[in-house]
C-alpha cells in the first residue's frame, strides 16, 4: 500500500479499505474494462447499469444474510425534526456518536453488481427463447471487511456479465467464459490459473455451504499471485442454478424457472496484479500486455 | 419516468430515486462527461477518483449535519456473533425489520464528489504556488430524498472539478467556468441560464444560511427546463471560501488558509434535459449537439 501511494497510484481515502485512484491507475482500470468489452462483443449483451445501492428487500428475497451477514452494508438516514437535527450536528461537532439518531432506510449497499439485474429482467416477464445476456458494466460493490490490504477494499469495482436462460445454456456460457477469461488474463501476461473455490460463508453453517459449493463446482476463481503466500482471486465465475431466478421469479418462455450465472472481474485486483507483475510504471510494461490494453 | 422506462432509457431500480440506465442513456452520459473533459483540458487538472463512501469523520469535520442532516446517508453493518447472524437472516426471511442488529460503521455515503478531495490534498502539505485543480471525475453522490421524479435521484452521477488556491485565483476560476459551462450547455442546444441560488439547508436556521449564501453569491446554478413549471439546476458552481480548507487544514505556500471552489454537473439531469429538448431518440437529435457529443 505504501509503495502504491508513494508512486502516486493510490490515494489514501481516510478509512480502512477506502482508497482514491490516480489518473495512471484509472487509465489501466478503464483499459482493462474495455478489453473485457472487446472479449464480450460476440455475446450481444444488453447493457444495464445500476447505482451502488439497491432495495433492502433484494437482500431479503435472496437470503443474502444467511450467507454473508458480516459483509452487508445498510444505508441509514435521518428522519427527525429540527431539534434532533441540531442535536445530531452538535454531537458531530464534538465527534461524539450521533448515529443513534439515524434510522434504517429502504436501501443497502450493492454486494455484487449483478444483484440489481435479476429483478429488473424478471419484471419484463418470461425470458425470450435463448435467454438473455446482461452487461451491468464495471460498477462499485461493497463488502464490510475493513483492512489495510489494497487487494481487499471495502468498495471496489466489479465488472460483471450475467447470463440468464435454460440450465444447459447457462452452464455452457460459464464454461466458455472460464476459457475466455483465462485467455484474456494470459494475454495480459498474468500467471493465472482457474480453481474450484467457495464464497466466504458466515459461521459454522457456512462451512457446510462452502463444502457443498465446492463439491458441485458452482464457483470457479481465476487466481494470480499479487502479494502474500497464496495467489489472489481476480475473477470468479458462478453458477447460481435457480437461486436468483426463484427469488425474483425469472422464468423461461416455457414457464420453467431459469438458471443464472455470472462472471465478475475485480478491477482493482487486476490492476494491482498487472502492477505487481510488470512494474509500477505502465510505460515500461512488455509489448503484449500494452497491446492488449491498447496503450499508445 | 414512465416514458423513459417505456422507451428503454431507464430501468426501474425497485426503490424511489434508484434507477438503472440503458446503453443509450449511458452512451449520452459518457459522451457528456468526455465533452466536459475536453472543455477542461486547459486546466491541467489532476485526476483523483474516489468511491461513493467516505469516512464519517469528514462529515463531522465539515459541519455537514448542520446544513443537511436530512440528506446524509450513513453506512451500518453487522458486528454480531453466529446466533445473531442467524436471527437477523431469519427476520429477513419473514421481511421483518432486522436493522436493529446493524451498527454504525465508520463510513457515510458521499454527499458530493469533492468531499474526498480536500483531505486528500491537505494530507500532502501546503499547496504549490498557483494552487491545484483536481478532477474527481464523474462519480456517484447520495442524497436521501426519496421521490419518483427522475430529475431527483437518490444516487446520481456528479461530474466535478475542484479548484484550491488563493482567494482571487479561486474566484476567477469559478467565474471563468460559469462562462465555459454555459457555453458548453448552449452548444448542446439547451436553453440554459445562470442564476444565484442556495442549497436546500435544513430547518429554520437553514433559511438564514440560504439568505446569506444568496447575498454573497456563493452558489450559482445553471438551470434548464426539463419538466414542471420551474427550470431544473443541471450544474452548480460553488465558492466555499475557507469552509473546507479550514476543516481539513489546506494551506497556501505562505501559510494562509486556502480557498476552494467546485463545479458540479449533474449527469443524469443533463441527459434528461437533452432527451426532453431534442427527443427520446438521440439518432434524431440536431447536428450541433451530436457534433459536440462526438456522436458518429
């Protein structure tokens, strides 16, 4: 982190896991996002971009809190009157805890960029034959895991692609994208491999969820050495089966419940992997990665 | 709102003031952002991009809750143990209120994109001679004002530029940008004018703040007809004098407290103004605006 700040790549954001990004960092990040778009061009995905908050109800409908209660962020706000407002501001002046005057709103922070996609597509009615592919772009996701590790930010960009359709189509899409994502990251000169993985489920029950997820190979991660003894996941490919579709009523043209899958690249982690692999100054990177990122 | 959804420009986001944006909407928005960057090229601004959350402390340091307690959003999260996690998830399954198990984190939602800039620049020490201009880009800001009006979103993109320097430099920068921003919006074919304005300060004390702000012409807004009887602010240019600089310790090379100013364009409002003025299909827009937005 210190080296990244010293080289003007990241800017301290004043809290654990919150960082600002410099022009150089953003240039790499946006070029990677564009490289994903080029790799995805054949999918004919429909673009649909959402803000980094969504209805609290969506977390409830999908059972998110069973799996990740520790990672969720909820949005609170003030609903009081004039005197309470003055009291709250006065407490804030003294850096006392004024948050008891905040009440839960109907919003939560977006835990994964695809969460807003499923209900939006479901609201249109049954899927067309062949299903749909949605591109929610590169957008912010939130995970409440404060840390000083630049590879573990609390708010970070996730570039997703979402496939919704019949079970076999969705499984084939994920398998195909595992190869395409590996090839893309290899063209960027990263030492990447795919492995079966599990989400960081909460608590004792979470250990069983993790085991089942691994046994069924529902989650694949693409991992790259960045720092520390073990490689870091920079992308994941997830089969949700009927999980999101059943929660939101996503049905196929024939009335069956759809399957869904998503692909997510962690933008900041990929930029960090590139900086670690090729050096902190992109002008000195090898021709292959520079070409892939269309650097002039 | 219905017409925008029907024409595939916006996607309902499941809560008041939360919307998804289609490919067409995003294309216009990104082209406008690029047009601002072209207009700003001569400023030599340093790019510095922050996530849509920031330390709660920054709101305290700047007295935000005195002015806008009703607009702030705070981030809460779960810090409990295994049984509390299970209880919380079970309540969520039944759509009961599980938010009593959430505790305030150290983060708030970003109320304006420039809020993260001042402490980041202050941390570097005294400003260089001539001050600095910072480009935090087009990023999300949050205002807790739930509404069904597409011009009043709770989470929206604000493209800011920030000037930090000596009082006369900062005032001249704002005056110059008022002209440049007006000219840019006129080239886009918008019926725009600048007017002295005030922020939506809270409560009775807020009325005095608003009057003082108007008398000193600290806030200028660029307004455009979109919907309803009165035109809508699509950009604002704000002189903060020593407000942010004193809160964060921003000093000039000679040790005096700096002045700051910011310019903010409301991306979504500008896209809506363009759609209202020129029609819901950008392919039919007049050549002038299409040229300015570099539409092919």
